[in-house]
C-alpha cells in the first residue's frame, strides 16, 4: 500500500470518526445497554477500518460501514452474554434485530430515533453519579470524539489520569445501573443543568485556560460549541440551551483578538474589534433572540449571553452600555447568586459609576471564602486601586494575583501591570 493512500485513509477515518462517533456510541448503547461496552464496540469497528480500508479501499458510505461492523460485534457480544432470544426480548422495543444482524451497507446510520439516542447519551455522560471531572472527560470522549491523549493535552494532565477517569466513569455508570433514558420532570431540569455546566466548563477552559503556557485553547471552545449546537437541536424548546449557545458564540467570536502575536493576553476593552468574528457574533445574537422568545424567567446562561451581547453590539469600548450590564448582573445575582457574579458585577459598577464604587464592592468580598484562592479578586482590586491613584497598594495586589494564577501568559501580564503600577 502506498504511503499516500494510507494517509488519505487516516484523514478520512479521522473526519468520519469525529462526526459519527457520538451517533455510533449512542446507537450501540441502545442495543447493549452499557455505555462502556458500546464504546469498546465502536473502537473495535474503528480498528477494523484501520486494518481493512488501506487494502480494500474506503467504502462509499464510511459511516454506514462503521455502524454495520459495530452492530455485528454488538450481536456477537449479546450472544456471548446470554442467548440471542433472551436478549432480543429485552431490547425488542428498541431494536429491529434482523436489521442489526444483517444491516444494509448502502444505508447511512438511521436518523429515525438517533436524536433520542444522542440525548440519552448526553444525559448518561453528565449523570450526577459521576464527578464533574469524570463528566467532562467522558463527554469529550464519547460526544466530542476526542482521543484520550487529546483530552489530556487540553487539560494539561497526564494521559494516564484521563484514561483512568474515563475507565472509572464507565465502571461507575455500569455498577450504578444508570438507565439509558431521558429523565423526566424535575429530574430532567436538574440533569440538564449538569449537562450545560459540563459544556460550559469545556468552553471556559478553552476561552481562559486555568494553567499552562497558552491563555486560550480554541479547539476546546470549538468542541464545546459543537456540543452546544447538537444539544440545541435535541432540546429546541429549552431557552437555557439556546442561551448557552448564544453565550459561547459571542464569547468565541473574540478568540482571535484575545491575544497578540506573541500570545500575550489582550483585555476586552483593549481588543481590536475588527478582529472579532462577526459571523459568530450574528449567530450568537440570533441564538439569544431565540432564547428570549420563550416565556418565563431568564436563566443564568441567557443573562450572561445578554451581557456578552452588550459588548458585541458596542462598536467601541466607550460605547458599551455599562448601566444595562449592571442591571443584567443584578438579575444574574438573583438567578444564580455567587461571589464570582458579585465580583463581575463590581467591575461593571466601576465602569458605570466610577472605580470608587467598584472598589467598595470588591472590598466587601475580601473575606469571601470562595474567593480566597481566586486570583481575579486581587487582580480586579489592583486595577481599581490604580484608577484611584493608590499605586503602591495596586502593585502589591497585582503581584499577589500573579502569584496565584497557574497560567503563564496571565501571570506575565499581571506582573507587567504590577511593575507599571509600582513605577507610577
């Protein structure tokens, strides 16, 4: 086999896997009722393609080939687990068994019901029986189609650590007998909140990395956006889902402007807004409008998206509607109270009504336990102190903030600002 042909096969496989892995695992989980086994079967199909396609050629319908191969392996696994007849009775409501045993290779993965399968898989990956770290790792693996080494690089932990998280997560789900179903009623709302939290955690780690050399990791933002858009298609009547998509679209539009050529962070009000991705801005504003079209109280993601929209609509930093942002933070503090919301509100208040007003609010947060290790508290306070002319105090606060962050780019920026304050 020529090297060029092998490279082409791997490129096609990588693209197909990224797009189809979640659908594949979701459909297989419906068949075998075990997310760990379903992923193993999907991986077996991928490995079979890696072995066979270089010699046999790329199938006309690669996704259908993977599904057919995985379904054959699923049936074999069911035969080994128990008799086929007994298992057929257990899964008869979900699977046309004859079709599973002898799938049509000319047909793509059946879209009928696949949305429900994906939604069930989303809720399994983000089940509260798992830790938040495990939910993130499993979501990126099963729904994002990322390899273990890719997840490890994204979160700057060892591949072994991520691998163990994923293995433990699948074992926990199996031992807890988590059903392959969409929760109902109040449980749906609670579980949906967990799903949205995981997606936004992934996005935030890409938007403002907690550690490492780089301040932004665009690929993580892209993964989160893809998951958010899929989720919006699966539960189109949930305003908070559209609110989260709007928030990520608008914030994601700034990624190219958030760092300079050397990778140094550029604060929001200093960014070149011509470098913002205005296609993403428009998509975000459209998603926000859709979220706001639903009746009822606005949730935290919708409110945060509305705040982001205030920045997106301003042609320059000076045109930002800060009183409107303060009002939105007031609503957010009612909807989802937290010290970090109060800190962000203090920034908005300082911009709307002066640094003294902001400093008063920040000083009131000084003893807040949740913010004791949060580097942005002294960073924000240092900025306010510069604006009111208390330069020595500002330099000390900014240096303290630099010592608390684990992100190299952000630390360097804070140290530069501390030195500048000390020279004033």
